[in-house]
C-alpha cells in the first residue's frame, strides 16, 4: 500500500496522462453497444472478465482503462448498463460529484452497486468493544480505538466514513432511486449481472457486515 505522500506524488506525476487517457477513451474508444458493464478500482485481485475495469494505480491495478476516478468518468452519457465499485469510493475526495458522474454514465434502468467499509457496523462494534470484529490492518494495533481508527481511516488512505444514510443521501441527490442495502456476497437486485462481483466480495459477519453495499437504479425505461 502506498503511503499518503507517495500516493500524492504518484497522482501528481501521472495526472496529465490519466486525464488525457480518460478523455480519449470517453470520446473515441468507449463502447456504445448494449450491455456495457464498468468496474471501478479493481486493484490486483478483483479484475472482472467481461467488465471494463478502470483503475489509476499502475503498480497495484490490473485493468482495461487507466483513469483517475477523481476526473470525469471515461464513459459517454447513458452508455453503461451496470457499474460496480468495492472499497474504492472512500478514497475519493468528492462523493457528490462521483455519484453524479456514475448517474450520468448509466443508461436509464442501469444499476450502480457500490460498497466500502461499513461505518454503521464499525461504530456499533466499537461501542460493544468487540476487538475481534476489527483487524489490525494496515497497522498493528492492540486497542479497540487503534483498530477502529485503522478501519475508518486506513492510514489516512480513506477520506470519509461510509454509513447507509449518508450513501443513500448522496445517491438520492444524484438522482438514483430504488436504493437498497445488500448483504455482501449474498444479495443483489440483479444477480444475473452482479453475480461475478459478489463472488469476489468477502464477508465473515452477516449480522454486522464489514462492507456496506448499496444498489441504486437510474430511473427510466428498463435496461
Ligand atoms: C482498497 S483497493 C480495492 C480493490 C478492490 N476493489 C477490492 O475490493 O479489493 C482501492 C482501489 O481503488 C483504486 N483507486 C483509488 N483511488 C483511485 C482513483 N482516484 N482513481 C482510480 N482508481 C483509484 C486503487 O488503485 C485500488 O485499486
């Protein structure tokens, strides 16, 4: 994992390339055929076959399009049937803009499945003093407070805390409707689309999931 300074330097150096590459892809290469599925931030292990995988980290990412998700997403308006991101948006500085961009790219009837560290579960488990619920990643911490800090801020890699009501508010504000919370690995309103994504999600606690996942739909005629 890159530390914050290295990451800032990396993004500063690659910024112009990422912006240009995203722009060129959006305007000249992005498919406009039916059934386009987009996976944001696959990292090394979560590459999805049959999806357009987008990432910015050339050291740890394996993807189809190099683009910085802080820029406009590299897809034309209303061309994407399904979008997926898992433990990515908490790294982004402007979630209002992110959800507006996801909404812009989706076709009417398209769905965004989005997940990240579950702030609601973490707060409950912190209050319950459940040390075992938390891991000692990325920094070895023995205390509940230290582990809570690890989970929420992840060595300052995470810029926000994701709770269900906050994500719902952001998604509603961007125009999404029929927003539902889904259990990681188990639930989706469209398992025929998100089945492969769900297989890569890992969860050990289905009462207090570590990952908060919501799916929201862009209103309009069906996909
Ligand atoms: C914690 S990893 C999650 C990887 C994978 N989705 C998973 O669930 O294991 C975060 C991923 O988001 C990517 N990411 C973070 N900020 C990004 C940005 N501004 N632009 C593009 N990708 C970004 C990172 O490169 C990394 O691959």
